[in-house]
C-alpha cells in the first residue's frame, strides 16, 4: 500500500505541475458558483517539496494560486490558493493538516501586512474504502447548531475516484486532455488488476492519437508495470490486441524498467552495506570492550579460564591478547 501511494503521489505531482492540467481539473471539480469567480488565466503552481520531514505537516502536496474575480467580472480581487492533498485512506486528521497549513500561510500575510489569502482545501481520494469524513470542520463536533456557530469552520472539496467513471466522462475539455484523463483513470483502478481497464485506456490512446507521445506512453506503461500484476509479455499482448505499436514502446519500456531496477538494486545494496557495516561496527566495539575487561581481569590476577567464562571470548583470543 505504501509503495503504491508513493507511486501515485509522484503521478499526481507530475499532473498538477502543468497549469493546463490544473485548470482542467479545477474546472471539473469546483462548484459552479466558485468556478465563475476564478481567474483561470493567472494560475500558478506553488512548490510541492517541503524542507524536511519535521515540517511536512505545514505543506500541502500541491498549491495552486490564482485570483478571485469581482461579481461584476470587471476586476481581480484578492489571491486564492487551492491546497491539494492526495489520500488513500479516509481520516478526519485531514482537517488538522489543512488547518496547520492555513495558519502558517495567514501568519505570513499578517507579517507582511497584506490581506489574508483565501485558501480552499481539495482532497483527491482513491482508496479502497468509502470516504466517510464530513466535508465540514464544524461537523466534527458533536454539538448543537447554537454552539457550532461560534466554532471555526471550513470545508474541503472532495474528488473521489470511486464515484467517477472515465468511460462515461462528458466534459470535452477533460476528454481532450489525454494525459490528465489517463492518469486519473489509472489511479482510480490502482488497486484493481483487471486487464479490461488497461485495454480500455489503450483503445482511448489509439483513438486520440496519443501513441505518438512516446515519453508519456512509456511513463504510463512504467506506472502500470509498477502497480499492476501484469508481466511484460501480457502488457505486450494487450498493446498488440489494441493495435498499438508494441516494438519500439516495449523496447523503451524494458530499458526504463532495467534502469529503474538497477537504481533500486544500487540503493538496496547501499542500505544493506550500511546495515552490515553498522552491525560489524557494533560487534567490533563489543569485542574491544571485552578485551579491555580481559586486560583488567588479567591485571587482577584472574586465570585465562576465568576470563573466558566472564567475557565470552575464546581461549585463543585471550591468549593472543596476552601475548
């Protein structure tokens, strides 16, 4: 599960780093009244990397910045930020993550003496279990409405892949964004090994002429190879069945997977070497300590037999040490 999450996290960041993809996605999921007020021509993608694990809680996965348009559509008002979190498990701690980020950013606004930015949270969810977390922060409190009106409150916008089917997509802008639609569809079925879905995506690529974009095709095939129980032989058979060009694609994919496997092998080797080195260091330290103990015992007049019994050293080690 963790490995698949990391792979999907990577694909989401790749999607949203392009303003055109972010614009299409926002136009699909935002409520109509909010969508009308967004200046989509000035979208900026904020940094997605955090400084360290210690401060991860203050950073969203993706930050999309733009402006709010006045009701008459004439002028741009204050900034608005969409903070985007990718989740595979439903948990109400999402509110605390969002709130920490909001407070962090609003403190910056106060320090700069500028208007507080509008911050709208978005959750991209594709877990195995249904999402059952209330969209309202105040909804987390088991209290009547007379008290709730005094509580801090905000809502997140949820995109749940379980309630969306790429085969029935009617949004022409999304249907024409083959990369975005393919990524969303593959993530929807990340935990499903049915070959029919993959075949449907390959047919979609052929219909849209996407197969000429070799780099992105290989990116998706690598993703499929890493998340699905699908051999390269089966993958090739699906490519042939859907009349996609299999030769160059499969050769490039094989090279990419070999390079990735080699990289992972090197990393694993380094980790193993570090582990073994640490073990050897501990053992060497323990042995050195025992020899120091043996030296003190020898100076105290104890016999070799006594030293062997108390330190666990062999008689040969003790006699070599003495000599």
